[in-house]
C-alpha cells in the first residue's frame, strides 16, 4: 500500500486511540507503517505473543538482530553475521486481532502494561520523544530502529 493510502486507511483508528489513551496518533501511525511494511504485513505493530498456545496468535516470518547464535524461536530459517551481531530470519508468534481499532488500542495498552516503556508512556503526547524512548527501551532489535522511526515521523509531519 502506498503511504498516502496507508494514512487514509489507518489515521481514523490512530485518532480514536489518541482520544482514549492520549498516545499521539502520529506515533501510532509511524510504528504501524514500519512494523507492517506500510500495511502489507499480517500485523500492524509486530507485538509478539508470548505463549503461542491460546489460539490468539499467528506464526509469521520476521527478522531479529541479536548478539549471539543461541536464541530460540519456534522456527529458525537462517542466521547470518550482521556486523558484530547476527541477523536471524525466523518464524515467531505474534498477536492477532479481529479489527484495526482493537489492534491500535492493544498497541497503546502494551506500553502501559510493560514497565520498561514507562518513560515513553509518560511523554506519549509528543510523538518524537515517545518514539525515541520506545526505541531506547528495545521495542525492536533493529539497530537502526530509532532513525527509521524519526525519518518516518518526519514524512508523516508533512502529509498527515
């Protein structure tokens, strides 16, 4: 999906979530864009399902950048050197949802329920600060995640 169609489709859900949680709608849209490949993925936010057994999950292919070759996943497709780290291509369990609104609300709830994001949540009205803090807290293993978030936010500031 192209970025403008992405905004048209998901901005109403992000705005509704902002009304109920205070999470800046641009912060939600930026993460959804990056985590879903602009709406092409099976999940918008890439939130892992920690148990993989209750029927409310989906097994999806993803990539993780990790410091060694000892990590376990349901399915490991490949592990290759990536600088001083390793790039894993794996299948892992992610949460699935019955609606986009439910997914946006759960995304916000995720930050409330995980104390490592408390600094980010405390500044949720400021999209840039929130996204920087989310990256620092380890939302993604991509070492360039913060830069990608801010670059995408800069685009959103121009067009949404």
